[in-house]
C-alpha cells in the first residue's frame, strides 16, 4: 500500500491536504518519470556509521517510527512526513544576526512530493515546476526532464548504506544531502581522491615525525602528487615504492611514511577520480581577448618546464604523443 503527501516549501510549509485521486495518479506518473532517469548525478550516500542507531537522525527515526512500526497508521506516516517537510524548510533558511531565521535567497522555493510504500520512501523536490501543473500535478506536454531542476532521495527500508541521492543541478546541494538528510557520501573514488588531496595539501598525509628534511619532504610531497596525476589507481604500497629519496637513511617504510590515522578514513587502494584533480588544479590563462590556455595542473607543468613565460610570450612544450596532432592543426609536417 502506498501513501502520498505534497507540500509547498516557501517561507512556510504548506501541506496539500486531502489529495485527489487524480493528483495522486499524476504524482505517480511524475515520480515514475524521475526514477527512469536517475542516471543524472546519481550518487550513493549513507547514514554516518556513528549514527546508525541515533533516533535523532531523520532516516533512522523514519525507519523506527514507520518502516518497522508494527502499529503503523496513516496518521503516523503523515506526522513523520510533516516532520521531514519542516526540517527541509529549516535547512533552506539562514540565521539573521538577531537569531531569527529567514529563507535563503539562493535556494528556490519548491514543491515537495513524498511517496511511501511498505519498503521505500521517495522524496522529490522541484526547485521549479515547469513540467507539471502546480494544482493538478499533471505533466505538461512538450517539456523535458532535462531542463527541470529537481532533487530526489530514494530510501529503502533498513538500508543505511545505499541511499540514492540525485540533484539535477551541477552538484548535489549540501543543504539537501548533508543538511536535510544528514547523510555522507559513500566512500567512492570521488570522496577518497578528495580526502587524499586535502590531506596532502594540508600537510596531514606525510608523517611529520619521521624526520624528513624540508627538501626531502617537499620532494616526496611533489612525487605523491605526480603519482596521483599520472595513475588511474592509488595504491599505498605502490606509491611508496615509486618514491625516490633515501629511505634507508630515514629507516622508513610504507606504514610509517604516512600519518597513522589517514587510512582509517581513506581507502588504501582506490580508483583516482580525475574530475577531482581537474576541479582543484585546473587554471585558465587568458592571453588575449581571443585566446586562453587551460592547464589541468599549472604548478606541476611549471616545475616540469612544460610551460613558461618569457617577456610577453607564453611558451608551451608539446609532448611527443601529441606533437603530430598539433602539427596538423598548424598545417605543418615533420
């Protein structure tokens, strides 16, 4: 048996009470359309392991009070969904200096759909409602989901680790995933790569107590970053083996090179997410009104003398693997 609710999330939460059969039918159509197109920005999240039994966590609470409630009633489901709708509005607000809350002007008002079955809860928020009629919820002919901004979460009964979260915007909004739902992203390649890079850049990856000289420390740090850029996978043992410095002098191995607690969070082996590297290190150099150069890792290319500035000339070194292609672009032959 399914249970449906709809809310307007504006400056307040407005419960669309007593939905008609036609509205429910249209909600099912819309939810079905969205579920068929979950490939866009589909990411798995999870309840933090430290909170899997925390009744104050919204998803843990919902599992206890709804999914696993032997005396479940429509009133109980309705009350729990009301709590979630109120929490969503709360996360869409900001605090004024006097302590009052107001809607964040950067977050659009929207329409929240909730569909509850015996084994699943689906929450769907439209940041805009261009593909459906706000009153009847019927799909508007000719408008595509591709141009519609929405957020959705699919929560399966008693599953705290494989929660599907989608945001049709470029990135999943923090207020939706970590604020409203209080979830953390599963430790996938994106998370592992992000955390590793942050630890490296903040000097928290390499063990400060092994006594590396400042010169060797900078060299090892640079070599690790080079490894990350040049390989598809991160492997702690392989990284250590690739490093060129006097390991015997420091009596160092793969275990004591890195800070003790790093790999309690970051996996010791994982696929490197190139998009993380590009987002963090890409630099665009504008050289005129008509030309600009995009470099994925400017500091590394400068260090390798692959790019340099002489007077008002920007000089780029072309790797041999790309020389022929560049020559063709310039109409030149070997």
